[in-house]
């Protein structure tokens, strides 16, 4: 009888083992899916962190470029003002340029016109 009890208990253990595999198969599958989802979440978090860091760097770079553009516009305005001043001075000098070769008697064009009218 002992041998029969031993044989029956071994077969029962094997059947319970197989039954446990089939009963817990769904739970093991869910556990594997949860582990995969955790890995996916970790990957997504890493990607989001990388994208946020890249966005921060690009924003800083754009801020520096905007500052440089503003500085260049300001310098361009200053040079434009200097150019306008020099152009005005050049036109004034050309207008008052001496027309006499020796320039002993200074006769700039605007004074020359007044002198001709006064002489007549």
C-alpha cells in the first residue's frame, strides 16, 4: 500500500504542477506585459527628458541669437546715422568748394551767385 500511496501522491503532485502552470499562465503573461510596459515608460521618460534638454538648449541659443541681432541692428543704426552725417557734410563741402584756381578771392557757388546779383 505504501508504494501505491507514493505513486498516487507523485502523480497528484505532477498534475498539480501542470495545473498550476496553466492556472498561473495568465498571471505570468500579465507580469511580463507589466515589465515590458515599465520598460516602455522608462524609455519614453528618457526620450522626453532628452527632448526637453534639447528644447532648453535651442531656446537659449535662440535667445543669444536674438540678442546678437538686436545688437547688430543697433550698430547698423549708429553707422547709418554716421553715414548720413558724413554725407551731409560732404554735400555741404562740395557746395562751398572754392571755384577760383588760386583761391585768393574765395568765391564759393552760393556766394558767387549773391555777388553777381549785387554787382549788377
